[in-house]
C-alpha cells in the first residue's frame, strides 16, 4: 500500500511495529469522530436520547456483523474484548460441577474473569500449559489434538484465542468447535482481538458460540469500543453484566448487552467509518500484503544472526504478529533501548521461556522498518 502512511497520524520519527497491542486510527476516522462530536453538542439530547442517530447506529451494527459473518441482531457493541468475556464468565448458566477450560495462551482479558467469577458461582476453572516451544511446527490437526487431550467429562466451556497475542498461532475455529462439541462441550468461546480486521471471518460457518474483539487493533477504530458476537440461540440464556432502564425492552437481543444508559455515541458512529476504511482497502488485498510481509519477515529473521523465529512458519497457521527470540540481551531492556535510541516500538516478552520481541506491522509500515529492526538486533 504505497503512500498509505500519509493517511495516518503516526509520528514520522517513530517506527510503530506494535499494532497487536493497540492500533492507530486513520485520519479519516479521527476526523469523523470530531465531526460527530460537534454535531452531538449542537443538541445533545436529540443525538444521545432523541433517536436522531438510531438508524446510523444500526448501520454500524450491520457493517460489524458483515465483517464477522453473522446477523446484525447477534452483535453487541461493547467497550473491549475484556468486557465481553466478563459478560460470559458471570452470565453463562454454569453449575458447581461444570469446568471452564483454556490454555496458557489465553490473554488475561479472556482468563482473569473466569477465576474471579468462579469464586462466587462455584464452577471450576482449569488452565493447561500450551507447548509454546513447538509453535513453529504445529499444524491445525495438532491444535485440535492438544485441546482434545485436555477435555474431560465435565468440561462444559472451552475458551481459546483465534490468534494468540504472544507468538501468533492461528487456532482453527471450525475444527476446534466440531471436536469440542463432539466431546460434549456446550460452549465454545473465542477471543478474536487479534483476528478481526486482519483475516477474513465467517463465524456462522465456524459454529462457535461467542466471539469478542477489540476494534482498536486491526480494525483501527477509536479506543474504547468492542464487538461481541453471541449466537442467536444464546441471547436469552446469558445474563447481561449490567442493566438499567432498557432491561425489559432489550431482553433476548444483543442490545441487552449494551444497556449502559448514557454512552459516547460519536465514538460508536466512528466505528462505522473505521469499518468503511478497512473495506475500501479490500479484505483480499490486505491479506495478500500481510502474507507477503509475514514471509519476508520470517526469511529475514532466519537469515539474521542472534535472533530466532518463534512463530508458526506458514501464514495459514500464523498471523501479522510474530515472535522474534533473542539469543543475547533481555527482551525488556532491548525493547526500551530500541524505542529510546531508535524510535522503534515493539512488545517485549521477557523471561527464560521466550525472551522475545513481538513484531506486529500494519499496512502503512514499510519493509525498511522491520529490516532496520533486524539490523539493529544483529548488532545487539
């Protein structure tokens, strides 16, 4: 995407390779948000409570559903992935004999809530160690096997990231869902914070029961928004996290999970502009660029002394976030030096098991940025 960097507000002195943590909005999305706020302040009651934006808001929901491959009525517009998993952890009908299962690859936003609510509700939580050292060689069938070996008779909930945030392993949704349901698991729940906006999605086809994402990453929306897909058959089954005046009105619909009272509707509207921006780039064209960068980055890492490729070796199993292991130096210290001395932003994962930098470029980044990073790491 030549020249795409001009469409963003990124500091030109910064090489931002950390979109998997938090992305940046395009100028057009930023400007749209300002415009909506100005309109809102002309008559706040009309735009927040008077219904003037109701049709536009439902348009955002419809475009979100199109991205996910689901029906608009199955999508709630929340605040982030963590909120959606808190809804599930406190709202699913689970009993003391039921087990919630996930691996150490689960992000804390989709993990901590289960431990917290289990104390009050009495269900069991079990976490198993994922073989992170095998990441480069794992196949889809391996991913299914790893999870199947952990399922017990009382495992009622299986949680996993579509793409994990550490090394970028892609979990096969349809195959994992089919295996889990065949083994008696009732609810298959997916953390999609690292996949929505990066790769094509068809959640209905996958069969999963719930999927949550944070659009501030790869959809490049403003911060403070989330998307929560809950299969239509479960809308009446899951209790909302909080309720106010709309409790009876929205019961049994995705809107029940948006019953906040007053909220920042200009931000929600600007999510539609972010979705439009991504759609204009083209889903297939975007993935082709990500695949090319992934392959070139892998070859570059493998040809650079002192660093190791710690992610899946194929795009089909990987993603546009990769783990670069360091043979020398501490990842935390190296990442701080890269930023303060060279303006390069990456995410460190220190520790004896990994000691790696997570590199997550986006479409506006140019090849010279990650090539410069590897040159610097070779000299570390």
